[in-house]
C-alpha cells in the first residue's frame, strides 16, 4: 500500500500526478514515484521519502507526456528505498505498474519467474506482479492482465501502463480504486479527495473489476473480459474540504469542523419531536433481537465500545465488540436473531471487511456505518448509515470518531423506540440533548487556550496515563491512542478500578494522569482513585461535566450534558489535548511516522 493516482488525457501528466500524490500523502508513505510514456518510451522516476522529494527530482524535467501513473508507498515487503519504491517495470521496460495490497504467494511466483529467466531488482511483492503480467503480454494489456491475475493470491489494486499502448488498465481486488470521469480525460485514484480538483464524477470499482481508461472513454470488464455497465455518480464533497483553508494542520481544521459535522449528521434524522433514523430500520427484526456483533478497528473500535454501552443502556440489548483483527478469527457462540454493525471511516478497512464477510457467511443482516459513499462497507452491507463527516485527511481520526458515536446513539435511540424502551418524554429529552450538541461542541472548542496550557506541561514528560470508568474509560482509551499517534509520547489508558491492580506501580512524582468524569453515580469511586494517584505524587488533570470542588488538581469544567452524550464532547477534548501536545513536541501531526490513514491490508 498506500496511494495510487493515474491520468490519461491531453494535459501534461506530471503536475496532475504530483498534486494527486500530495493529496494522498495522508494515507501514509515512505517513498513515492511516477511512470509516464512519451513517444513510445517509458520513464520511471521514484525516490525514498516524501512527495516533495519526488517533486524536487522532477523540477528540471521537460517531459510533456499526457498519461501516466503514480504511487506513494507504505512498506509491507522490503525496506523503504529508491529501489523498492513503485512503479516497478518488466524486464524489457515496456510495462510498469503500481500496486496497493499484499500478494500472498509472491515467494512461489518469484521462484517460478526466476526459473523462467526473469530478473528482479527489488525486495517487493509488487515486482512479481509486473513480471507475471509480462509473461502473458502480447500487445494487448488488458488480455495480459486477465491472464496474469489468475496466478495471484492476495489483495491488490493495480494501475498499469505499456509503452506500446495509449491506455491505463486498472484492477481492483480487496483494495479500493476509483475512476474519475472528465471531459476528454480519465483519472484514477485510491481515494476521492485526490480527484476533487479535477472532477466530481466518479465510478467506484467493485470487487473483481478491470477497467480500461482512454483519453475520451473508459470501459469496465469482469475477469472473463465481458463488459459491465457501471454507474457514474457525482460526489457531494467539494475540493476545499480537502484543503487546509488557512489552518496550520488538517487535524486542527477537522477538529474545528465538528460542530458543523454534528449538525450534518443530525440533519433530517432528528425533528422537533421525533427521531427519524430510517437507515437503521430492519423491520420486525428489531423488537426480537437478542444480540449485536460489532466489527471495527482502531478509533472506530473505540466508537463501538460506546455504541455497545448505548445498546445495553437504551435497548436492553446485549452487544459484543472486539478489534476486528481478532474477532474475525475467533470461534464464538453465535446467537440468533442478531445483527452485525460494521464501523469504518473509509469503508475499506481490511480486517473490518473480514468481519463483515464472516457475518454475511453466517446469514446475519449487516448495518454499515461509514463516511464514504460507494465504499466496500456501503456496498456489502444490507443497510448503510453515512456519518456525513466529509473528507478526513489527517491520519488521526477526529470528526469521523465523533460522528460515528453520534450515529450509534441515534441508532440506539431508534431501536429503543421499536423495543418499547423509550417513552415520549424520554424521546423529547434526548432530542433536546442532541439539538444542543453542536453548540456544546463549540463551547469545548472555545476552551482551546486551556488545552494549550496543559499541553505545554505535558510536552516535558515521557509517559502519561488516561483514566475513566464506564463511558469515560472508552474515552480514555481513545485519548491514549490519539496521544501516542501524533505526539509519540507513551500513553496508557486504564479503568479507574484497575489502578491498584498494577498501574499504580508506575505513578511517581509529577506523573500526568488525564481523567474523565461524566457519571455522577461513580464520582465518589473516581475521586478515591484520584487520591491514590495524588498520594504517590501524580498530577491529575480532570475533564468533567460535573461540579467537582477540589483544589488539589487541575479541573476543566465541560458543558453540562447527559452521560450518554458526554463521550462525543469528550472526543473533542482528547483531540485538542493530543493536537496541542504534538504541536508543542514538534511532531508531524497530519502524517505521523509509520502510520497510514486507510489500512487496506491485514
């Protein structure tokens, strides 16, 4: 993995490829490269490092090619290096390709190809693919591709060009790839934001699709070469949503977009006196449900922990959630009637899709919660609820996280009504809470100077802890993840009651402990935990919706809100705290080291 861009038309291709790669950098990268064809000659330029490094190499280039492919790499096979960077070429330098994914049988194929006389220069699994297709190439690229991919096992999105044919061939298997349709030109990219400056008309390739792009048309075929009819859709995302718009980082911009995003998520789903989440309607199944199975990874997994609490509290419904990379391989006692809920910002997270596939194999209806129209989650789920968060460019998820929790709260309230657990007065109460949520989110953002003050203290430490109980523990888990992701400070989260079972051994003078408290019934227990920390010299920073009178530690009072709404507001708190700490530490905020935005491999 990580990012693919391609163009064929009448414009010089190099600026388009470079700009496209820059818009894909948020997916993660350790190297970058492009390939283009001009007057029958194939040229490949690639380098370890950033897209800016690649751009510097091309600064004096005179190439006027009008079609080509580009790639940002995030290493899975072979160290980051110029040689391992994509694109990779055939022995005769007539074919080249870029690849996202993992080829599982690359070792066997490599040995076979070497025995047939092919020469390899890199350590990558990708180079095996271009040599495999070269073996079948006889002047028609798509025919060679159809034959070549039969030999491959694994996941891949491919973009290929030949020095002998003026076209680009795309392949999608378990890794996203999108066509952009212009006037007399075609584009391709791993993600929609890379296409937004050029076109809003897109085709989302489906599993097994092969596409042939030419200047003035495109064609999609299946693995047998038969043409498919596809739908060209017009995305509602605007190019400015994928730009910083004056903010120093995408992450800060996306944090500050959340009041608007929360309004968009609520739009047409909450009226003055009624909840209207039709997307979650599974008819007569809901009153009789016995269980819900969640599938998610990373930040989305933390959102499902909150979702589990919502379903248990509001619907009296058992729910199970575990990180998808574990859950997909576990043997559990499957219960029916039940439903699966899959949560993924991109809709393409590999392990999450693995859970989705398993649930479908077991004949469970599946609801997908995603931010991307046309994504694998949206296509493969029985019902889809869109978070409406807009493009999220920073690797660290912000607005996707809060909108996922909000959708899960709406879903739980909707199902609570259908299960006769929510009366009219309670529904009106939650409608009021939801309508006030965007304004309260803005009130949290207005406290940014307080978060900056705390961040200036945290930048001096090497380790810190997050603490909470119930929903606040789930907030703590996400807070520790955010801090690790972007500031590179070591952070761990614990349930308050677990302190004395080990973590207290690590508390010493001035050890920072970030705590969340939004549940009045357990406030005395948490205050006891704080005393355990304070008596050992720890320094407590408490973020709470409650009126806590205590002078021995730092308290930041948050807007009053229902304890089920508080995780959404706390999401902004933990994001601002991580952002300002990372900024004070001088870290790479939007593109943290070793991480990728869309994890499309297992």
